[in-house]
C-alpha cells in the first residue's frame, strides 16, 4: 500500500502559526511586553511561512511557484534559484504572514481575556491540565474530529459494489427529493 500523505490547506497552516504564536501574544496582552521565551515558536512559524512562500506556492504575490529542489542537486549550486528582487519579496511575504498571524493571536486573546486569565489560573493551580479542564473554561469543541472524520478506506469499502452509474443515479434521486 502506498504511504499516506498528509495534505494541509492554507487556512490550517495559518491557524497553526496563529496558535504557535499564542504564547508570545499572551505575554503582550497580559504584560504589555514580550520576552525571549518564544524562540522555538518563532523558528517554527518562520519555517512554516517560508515553506508556504518558497516550497508550496501558497502565496498570492509570488504565485504558484516552488523553489524547492527535490533532486538533491541543490548542494552543487552556488546561488539561489531566484533574483535579489525576488528574495526581497520572499522576505517581505514571510514577515507579512507571521505578523498577520501574531496580530490575529493578540486579537483573539484580547477578545477572550477572561478565558485566558482563567486558563492561566488553572495552570498555576494544577500545573498540568487535561481536556476536562479546557472544556470547563472554553466549553466543548464545536466539532470532534474523532467523530466526524471517516477514513477513505471506510468510504471505499462501503461503496465497493456501486458503479459510477448507480452513484450518479443515487445523487440525482436524492437531489430531486
């Protein structure tokens, strides 16, 4: 069986970056300044934003282009596969993505400050918190991926006896009702 690949959409990557920057944003919201504590978070979001722009082609300004060399020959090249002007655009776009997600995290935390404080107090009280503690503060999740996601293999198995014609007929029948 072929190896399963994880596909990630742009919104998921942006959400991950926003969440990763949450600690630094919380420092800004609560204390009015930031510390060096977010170094690994900054490294992670910088790599994610760089991948969005230079590898996955997920940037409107640069478009559907990838500067990734999967051939393994890049170690023999002496320069970047793009101009200095493009390098500046790449740097600007990476910075813009990160700053937008940081500001988004600040906005979310500021608008839910009472829950942020409750979470901080719970952590001070217990040191380790669990799902139940989070649900007590934030409520149950609107959706649970364990309950809503159906593996492709299950869908294929359930529909193995259907031909494209019967599937089309079923969809047409249900659309007309």
